[in-house]
């Protein structure tokens, strides 16, 4: 396994670069909820193409649905008028 390390410069925030090979070698997988997979399929994009704010929105939508005891579905998400967002 190759090691990748870049030290933060003085005054910079700490950060970590990760290569996908590291995840493969360690057998680490990130699971997605069915709703998230369906949304990605609808948008015809990979998970890495979705902006962080969009991920936050999808997570917030799922939390809101859970709080309201509603199943989060793609149809529900796209049918709501999101003009306030």
C-alpha cells in the first residue's frame, strides 16, 4: 500500500487526502440509504458528483421525514415546492 502524506503549512487547517485504493485495501465501504441511491439514479450522477450542500439537504430531508413519521421517497422530495431553499 502506498502512503500519501502532505503536511499542512503553517497557518493552514489540518486536512487529510484519501485515495480510493486505501478504502479498497482496508475493505471499508460507505453505505447509502435506498432514498439516497434512488435520488442519485434520478439525477444520473455518482455520489462523488453531488455537492456537500446537496448531501446536507438530502440528509435534512430524511431527518425531517423521520421526525414526521413519513417514509422519505424520491417522489415526495421532488413534489414539494422548495422555493424557500
